[in-house]
C-alpha cells in the first residue's frame, strides 16, 4: 500500500476518501469539501492497490468490474466524481499538472481505423443486445449528447430538442438528399424525413443497428425514402444536399481526419451544408483512457478542435458556425447512469454482474469527464460556399422553435 498511499495523498485534496485495505487498515485522504461527497472504498485483496498505482484508470476500472474494489459509502459515480474533481482541468489545480500524463503515442497507434478494423471496433460496442440499449436510452434510441436548455428536462424531451436543434442548422428544404454518417438505430434519419420531407441515406457499420433501423423505416412506411446501408463513409458514392453526422466522428481517428473531410466535401453538392456533432476536448490533444479503449470504445478518440480544424481547412470547407455544448453531456450521461443502475437485475440477466459494473464504471467516468475534465461537445456547421446559409444565426433559432413546436 506504500506507493498507493503516496499517490492518493498527492491526488486527493478536496473531499474525504476512506480506503479500507485488505487487512482491515483504514486510510484517510483529503479534507471535507462542499464540492464533493465523502466516499469509502474497500479492497478485497492486496494486489489491487499496486495495480492501480501502476495504471490508475485500468487498475481501478478492472478492480471495480471484478469486485476487487467495493464502494462501501457512496457509489462508483461519487467515487469517480471525487477523483475527477481533484484532477479537474483548471489552471490553478496543481494536482492536474503533476499527475496527468497522457500516453499519446500508444493512444495514436490505436486510432488507425482502417475499414475492416473500424467495423470490428463498432461491432464491439454497438452490436450488443438491443435489450441493453432499450433499458437506458430514450424511446428514439438517441445514443449521443442531448440538448438541455433546462437541466430539469426529461431525457426524452432533451433528445427530441437535440434533433430539432440539429435539423435547424441543416437548413433543410423539401426533396433534398441527406446523408447520415453513423446513423445509429435510424432515429435522426427518420426525424429529418418526417419534419422536412427529405430523402435520407443512413450508413452504419453495426449490423444490429442496421437491422433495427430498416425495421423502423418499414414500420413507418418510408423505406422508399429513408434507406439504411452497411457502409463505411469511405465507400459512399453520389452527391448530397446535406450531410449530418452525430456521435460518429469520435470513431474516425486523427490519422483519418483528412480523408473524412475530403470525402465529405466530395459528397456535398456545391451549395451543400454539413453538420458535425462530436465530443471534443477543450484541453488540447490528449489520449484515450486505456480502460475505455480496451473495454468500451476500441479505436475511439475524442479530438481537440485544434486537431480537427487543419483537416477542415485542407478540404476547402467553410466553417459557417460552431457551438460548444459544455454540460449537456454531463446531464445526458447522468440520466443514462441512473437508468442503468435502476435496471441492474435486467442487465445482469442479459449479461452478468461484471458487465453491469463495467457499464456503470463507463457512464460514471463519462459524467466525471464532462463535469470536471476538458470534455464537451462541438457542433460544427460546414459548407462548400461561404453564402450557403444566411450570415446570421437568426434562421437557426426560428427553425429550432418551429420544429420543437411540432412535437
């Protein structure tokens, strides 16, 4: 416990953490704080503290999954919130600057997402049981950041507002052709067709998502206008008036940003408009958490804006609008965490207790990242021509309000 004790005496300054070692000893870290709740954890074996010291994210994540790290007071969300607050991205936080060392070289090697590898990485996460996603997503299966103009709104309402917010930025006209890159279970594509009378091609690399999206289009009687295909973005042909991509860019990887935006430019009509919705970093280039890369999103990477913009510039695309959604994903993942926790028995029945704890750890870590780390969401509007959309945001606000009033 010696090295663990040294690490945590440096790490935990705000909030109280009690650690019960495998031999029953109690170690106290930090001081009471109004910012974070007190937490008590217990180790069931002597090896776990050493593993956490060597690789904190991997060691803690695996220990919680396997029941070797048990939260006695509070829950895993509160534990990671305490750690996240102490590691918060802030110029006056000395703990962050002393302890945060991203392993960028290894992380970059993991983001070479060639077509075959990209499909395998997507299947790892999105081809899980449909029943799992039914338990914690909204009714439309929106698996991306919702739009909370009021934190008290329900998840379902905030997801509906997200779709309206994005549709307003696309400046849609009846009869246009739209490409949805990373269409998920089809909710966005079906929504755009319904509210704007457009034809949509949705593409995904998940066979489970494809199956459900096609079923939904058929049930809605619009399969002739809303089509879904199992395609990599690099395989798409044709010209589209609009392109939308929500929550997919995190799976592209920095080595492929130039190809992604070059491809999008080639697919856009001369007066076309694109809306990219992606998680981003306010704190500059970094590295994917090793536990997250192994168990949840292999090949995934959250980009800094400074990494995205050079590829956009080289593709000769105009940035016509950027919006930063800061706490919206913290509210979204908190709603997912609460639903997952409420459905523990059902998730354990679908998989097992280890999987349930893995999913809890994933969402609890996400909440901490969007509350305390440099994570946020960018919505970037792009066009081939500088005058493809009006030169003020008034049209977005008016259309957003109109679309919300429809539901």
